[in-house]
């Protein structure tokens, strides 16, 4: 069964303290891996898509990387406004193309 | 101008009642989805429609019935509500099914359903 596991469940960092969030996945065939950001009371907001091992994407203080079994979301010198839940999702290459989400990592950046 | 809008934002009702949530997107997308986010924040797909045609129907009780009158609208009707139906329901859209592999889903703000 296709599965997405994110760790840690929650992470508290001081402003400026860099860290990484992990997303490990098990799918029959990976079509794409996605990162989303979700603020409280809002819908998820798309950040990145990664398609193949070795690929990297960057946006401001965020960088996403992908291996054959996992993805990392690196946060460099975070600011309080980076506080949110970060969701990882995968699309498996089965016939209905559904996107499966992990449970997310709640990130809190302390000023 | 909201891209994906859902109504109502909050819904509180008694067990056994029937309720509907409406969703509209003004992005010109072909594909729309319903996701359920439970108390543990786990986001799980329920249905997807592509150009008004049902594509994905996960293991969801028959009490849940989606309806897509046109490709810009996807409504969710729930019969005989149960306590376990309490969750936040998100509508989303993507340009089309096959491009959904860009992973770019546009989500609404969610409809929080509380069943008492």
C-alpha cells in the first residue's frame, strides 16, 4: 500500500536556527513528490514538485530535495512567518493518479 | 478574487441530519476534488471529478454523494450524519487530471463540519 510518513510530528526552532523536515514514502512507482504549506484555518498552499532522485527546488528560505526513498525540506535561517504545518504528498503511477498526503510536520519558529 | 471558494465555512448539526457543502473554482480548471482532514490533520482524498466525470471514489460511505453540475462546481451532500463525519472538508482543483502530476492543487479554505 502506498504510504507517506513525515517526521518529526512537531518542531520548535529559534528564529535563525536551520533544520530539516523529513518525508519518507513507499509507492509502487513515483510520479511526483510535492510539498505544501498549511496555515491554521486555511487550505494547503503548493510549494514544490520533485520528480526524480537528485532533484532540488528552492524558494526563499526553503529547499526541497529528493532521494529514492525520502525527501527533505530544509529551512535555512527561519523566521516566525515560516511557522506552519508542512505537508508532503506523493502521486503514484497507478491508473487513477491520486495524490496521497502525509500527516504533516507542525513547525513553530520562536522570535 | 478567491480561486476556490467553499460554503459554508462552518457547519454545526445534529446526528442524522443531511447537509451539503458547495464548492466553486474560477480558475478554468478541469479537475476538482474533495479531501477530508480529520482531527489528527490527516488529509485524505474522497472524490475527484474531471470535466464532470467521476474519476476517483475512495472507500467513502454511500451517505456521501458528490455532484458536479459543471466543471467549475463540485458539491458534496452528506446524508444521515454521524459523529465520525466531524472533520474539515477541503475542495481543491487542478488544471487537469494528467497535469495533476505537477502536484499543484489549489485548495479552498475548508468547511469545518461538527456533528453533535
